[in-house]
């Protein structure tokens, strides 16, 4: 509601009205701020944002590890990733290729005189591990998207009120996402 102090993304304590877009509550919307399911949905959205940042960090760490171990980027090739058409794995492999592109460390041992057989399994399977986490995150976002797009908080009353119903879930959406920039598109509201 824009009242009281909150910590912004940098951890600085500021007045809430400066950090979030204040909302004015209408009937039943106070419930949205204390209802358990909407609170859990808000926590899922926040956890998804945190996991997205963590997965980017995982890719960077894996690329740095490949360089530190004088590894190769050949195992992250597009054609190899396509052998297992897992969307998250393809994203992780593409990220690793991009991060290692032009690496003088990786290039320094890639010649015909290199007798190195293969990298450690933990390096070769990095896209599969990070990819499975990305696929799980995509599923969680899909479920959250369905929940955010729902507009009925009293299933027994469905269809009795004309137009879009302002519900606890719709208020939670406005409240939980007023200060978050999402890297994906949410489904449109059902009317």
C-alpha cells in the first residue's frame, strides 16, 4: 500500500511509496494481502526470479571451470545438444558456447597436437544439469502463469458476476509484481 519503510534491491531502507507503486484497496482486496495461497504464489514468483539469476551464475561458473581445467567447448556444440532435444539443456549449452567464444585458454590446446582425451564428466554434463533446472523453472512459471491468469476466487460463484472479477489473485498480481521486472511474458487475463 506504499506505507512504512522497506528495503530496495540494493538493501537501502527507504519509504515504501518510493520503492513500490502504491495501490488503493477495494472490497475483498485486503484478503489478497493476507491470503495464504496468494502469499505462496508471490513467494514462487520471487523464487523464480532468484533461480533465474542463479542459473545465469551457474553457466558463468561452469565456463570459468572449463577454462581453469583447460577444457574444451566442443562438447557444447549445437549438434550435440540437439541429440537430446531438451529446451533447458540447449539454452545452457548455448550460454556456455557464448561465454567461451574467443577464449584464448580454450583455443590454446585445441590444435591437432593436443592429446587430451576428454574433460571431466562434471564439465561435460554441465548443460544437462543446468538444463534440467531450467526446464523445472519453466514448468513452475507455467503453473504460476495459470494461477495469475485465473480470475475467480469463489469457484461456486463462477459466471454470476458480469465482466472481469477483481479477486484476491488479481490483487496479488498487482501487488507482487509492481516492483519486479519479469524476463518472460505472462498469459493475458481471462475475462
